[in-house]
C-alpha cells in the first residue's frame, strides 16, 4: 500500500483549506489521503471528519480517502502519523489559536518535531490553487538544503511547472576583508554564491531533466529574498537541520519567518 499524505483537521476554515490543497497534492502524487482529527476529548469529532471528507471529495473526487479520530494531543498524534507519511499537511491557524497569532501552535510544534516534510497551507486562492506555475526552494551553503532541493524538484515535476532556486548571502558582520574588495568578491574568496546553487542543483537536475530551473543569487537577508520570491509562487520549500543530541529540528530565524509570513503554502523538509 502506498504511503499516504496525512492532513490534520480541526473544523476550522484554515484546516478545510488544507484538506482541499492536500486532496490535489495526493492526486498529483498518486497516493491516498488520510484525514486525522486528534483532541483529548471531542464529541463533535465524527461531524468534523465528515465535513472534511466531503470537502476533500468535492475538491478531488478521485482521491483515495480514509479518516481517523485519535483522542490524544494533536501535535503528538500528527508527529506519530508522520513517521509513515509522504508528508503532513496543516492549516496555518486552528480553532484554539489566539487572534493575534500568525501561525497556529499545533502547526509550529509539528513543523519542529516531524520526521517527514510538513506543509503549512497559507495564502490566498491564487497561491493555493497553483495559478503561478512556480515552486521556490531556498538553498543554503552546506548540506542543510539537500533533501529540500530534492523535494522541490519532485514537486515541480509532478506539477509540470518551473523551479526557482534562491540563495541569499551576505558578508559576516565584523569581517570586512581586505581593503578594496566588494562584498561579492569577498564572498567569492570563500565559496562563490553561484557555485553554492550550482552544486546543490546538479544531482536533482540530472534526475528531473523535464523541470525548467532558474537560479537567483541575492545579497541580503534570506527571509526577505524567500518571501519576495514566494509572492509569485505556488509553493515555498525550505530545509531544516536535525538538532544534535536533541529530538526534533532546528528551526532557525529564517524558517520561523517564512512559516509565519509566507504568502503561499510552505513545506519544511527535514534534512536526511
């Protein structure tokens, strides 16, 4: 049996939008869609799941659908299901979140703990329904982006759209380098930003030769570069490193920023 795509449902409009998005994603990847509602105690659980199932079938009638109710902590239940899932899909806000929060507490907890990719469905209709024909992936120097780049290529492949790879760089504070060197020239002495992108894309590009790729090297904060590019994208993909000696992922400032502010669905992909 194919590994399912799992979506968390809680009855909120944000979670129903996530169900719609996940139904289309399951069809693209030809995998089953599993709806999961988890709470310590909830007498309305069967009705919530039924409403979510109806939304999924209306959005994608051909999707293979199953559902489940678990009476336990929602974040823990989702993380547990993620150990045998293609990805976890969540809404950006839940019923229990305070009005001022930009991202639900359950979504943030799951993104920081899951073993599989976590997609938080954000943005308006045009971003959720693939109207831009673009997947954006953030590429950092080192090995932290490898799995994210592979995920992004696969998404661009199944969506038959272009991939935009973004690498942002800046000269470290307090290290101006030799007199007369520009910031880019100084960075080039270490590892040229264009080479960072080229090396990260080489392997997956060979596998997914049908995917049109464009590279964008940006001087400045990564969060700004990613959010700007994502304004014209259907999906933003970022990587997350494993914590050394601790359970979970290292969600740094950039990941937190895009999880809270991305204008489109965002996928956080753990480094393997």
